[in-house]
C-alpha cells in the first residue's frame, strides 16, 4: 500500500503534526470506510486501532448495565477515536 502524503490528509491532528512525526505514522495509516452505527472502540476490549476521521462525526456513547445509553461527546476530523491509546 502506498504511503499517504501529509498534504492529502484532511484530519486536523494529522495535518498539523510536524512532518518528521507524520513520516513515522504514515506507513501505518490506511484509509477505510466506516459503516453508519459501526462500533469502532468497544467498551472493555483492547483497543486495536486509532481512527483519525477525515469526514463525518463519531459519537461517544456511555452505557449502563441496564442498557441505558447516553451520548457524552462527538468529534469529527479535528480528533481521533481511541484516545486512551495516548494515555497508555
């Protein structure tokens, strides 16, 4: 798979990285299409990937054991999914 050029990325986090840091990530970046209502970071499971949105929005949902859910946040191309990876 060809390496993604930083100038072609519409995600704000990736586009604002210094070029040396982006170059370290670039070989690991892969464009994918997500389905509507896809769960990309399931609760209580190991996080396998980080997602840097280039379009659309992601909803962060908190759920209780009694199946009650509430949206606690949203983000789009300015953020990333799986930010707990940054926290270790």
